C-alpha cells in the first residue's frame, strides 16, 4: 500500500474509484493498495470513510439569512389546532368559512402554529393579510420570487425611514396614526413614498388621507385625479368633493348632472322632483353596475351643492326614482355619510339587493363598527323577513368582514329557513355554513338548535365553525 495516502488523495482518487464500481477505474485501487493486498476494496472504503468523517466541509461563498420575524400575536392553543386543520382542509372549506376564521383570528390577534403552515398553505395565501407577520412572510416566501421583497415589522418598529416598505396594513395604520397627530407631516410622508406604491397600496393609503382632511390636502389630491389607476382617480375626486371650498371641477359630477331631470310637483306647495335618466343602451340588469360607476367619483356633499339642496331635500326629491336612490346610497357610503342611509333605505326597500348587483362593496374606509351600522341601514327594510339567497348573504358578509347585524340574523332565525333543506333535492350545506359564518355571537346558541333539526351531513362544517369562533372569542376576552 502507498505510504503517502492523504485525505486529499483519498477524496480525489479513491472515492471516485469506489463510486465507479466494477469498471476500469477500479484498477486505481490496485495501484494504490497493491494487487496482492488483502481485500483492497474494503480497505479503501474504510480509509476513505474515516478521512471524510474528520474532514471539515468547505463553507458556501454566500449565505442567505432570513431576518427573524417578530410576531406578537398569541399562538392558537393546541386544542384548537386539530379542529382548525380538519375544517380548513376538509373537502376544501368554502370561502365564507375560511374568511370568517381569518377575520376572527385578526380580531382576537391570534396566529397559526408554525408546524401547521404547510398544511394550511392555501388558507394562508388567500388570507395572509389577516393572519399576522409570520403568515405574511410564509405567503410571500411561497409566492413568485421575482417580485420585490416584503419587509415585516412589528407595530413599534415602524418610523419615518422604514414605514413605506412594511406590509400594506401596517403602512395604512402608520399613515392614519400620523394623520391624527400631524396631518400635514403625514401627507408629506405619503407624497414622498407615493411613486414606489402599487395600485392597491395607493388606494388604501389614499383612504387614510380622509383623517384630518382639509384645504391643505387639495393640491395633492388634485394631482391624483390624473393617476393611472381608476380607483385612485375616483377616490381622489371623492375626497376633493368633500372639501367645502374646493376649486376642483369634477368631470364625473358634470356628466352626472347632465342625466338628472329636475321638475316640480304640487299646486299650492311646490316640491322638487329628481330623476336619473339612464342611457338607452343600459338594460335593466345592467343598471345597478352602471349607476355605481356613474356616481363612484361623486361625493354626496358636492352633489347636494350642485343641486342647491340639503341632504334631506335631496333624498325626498329622489323618492320616486329608485335608480337615483341607489346612486345616493353609494354616494353616502363612499362619502362616509352613513347617517343618510336609513332615510334612503326607507324609500328603497330593495336597496340591499340592488347594491349587491352593483358589484363588491369596498368598505376599507369604514371601521368594523361603521360597517355593521352600514349593513344595518341598507338591510333594515328586509330585516323582519330576510331573503334566503346565498348570494346576498355572501355579498354582505364580505362587505362587513364579520358577523351581520343582530336584527337581520334574528329575522332569519324566525323565518323557518330550515324547512327548505328537509327536501333531498334542495338539501345542500351552503346556507347552513353561510349562516354560521354570519351569525353574531349572542345568537349562535339559537342557530345551533335550528342546525340540530337538519341532517348532520349538512351541518358538520357549520357546527365546527361555530365552535372555533366561540373559542377564539373566549381567548379575545
């Protein structure tokens, strides 16, 4: 055997020969250990193994070190993990169930166990915004790596130097807090970071500008009326319309006024009557969407000023035209004038249905309590006898991002809704699951009683969701 065998020689010559097996390269073993050696292959294997065992591996030239993500949310308790995984992975949980859990976790400030993230990957990706920094990091890491990296900061780590690179929800919250303290300084920060924000971020950040809105914001808002995003242009026009002495001329208001027909009725006491003329090409089923598009950039305040009417007079003058009432409802919603919605809904009993036909309701500018007030107002004419169409409940649930108004659910529980599900042809779990997702906490016991009247195959997911929501709310207290 060659006395000069070294670790490098064993690695460079002996190891390849051993891996090559019974071929011509194995002849190198005979050269190194001698053809007459006792079991040269076994001796070569032993020496090479020992050499590799004690040799330090070479380190990589570059290291990819992920920053530690600080997530101050409480971990969900162990007894909740298994039911949560079972519900969210069982036959692909319906969107209302997944959304209800995500919103409840956000409200209770809970986060998923790290070991459960791979099993709940689809759920995390769809709802990461509501699940905390750790879940947002997971969703970002699983997404396309070609996009810009996201930076995950805790609330107390944000300042003027890093806020614009944080998660979107924290950016919005940072601007809102700064607007409450110093509106002008917050607007200056927003202007500086504006070019780096994508379309969705620009809309959400612009909504935060409504806090402390004043004449000093007019120049910045006017520049945004030419933004490349239609939603940004619309929101900028809405905010400009809320300024009392704005010099901005809203083209959407001008186009809307061209379709307003004004007349007077009555003999001794004249009353103003308004009507909205729809284009001849807009069919009946297309009218709600067209109306919303026509008024989305017009605020209720500037529309009232243009007609020289108070808000009360405006609603009374529009009472005979449900198309115009629908437009007023959207104006009041976007303009943060929820106090006008009950009067509009009283004149338009089908307001809930017509608004749902207009498209998804974007209520990011409203707080959770304000969203419930909004839902209470538009559903009040039907709260005693609510419709059973799942589409309407799903639309309202997505708009409120939580439980629907208590009065509306009480009306549903009095409506004998379970009778339709006793027939095999109509029996589907969609409605029980939707009602479980929408149900306010005080009414869950009554809902459980009514679910118990149905076949278990229709209610198993609904019962599981109610139990999980109850557990999360107990943790929140």
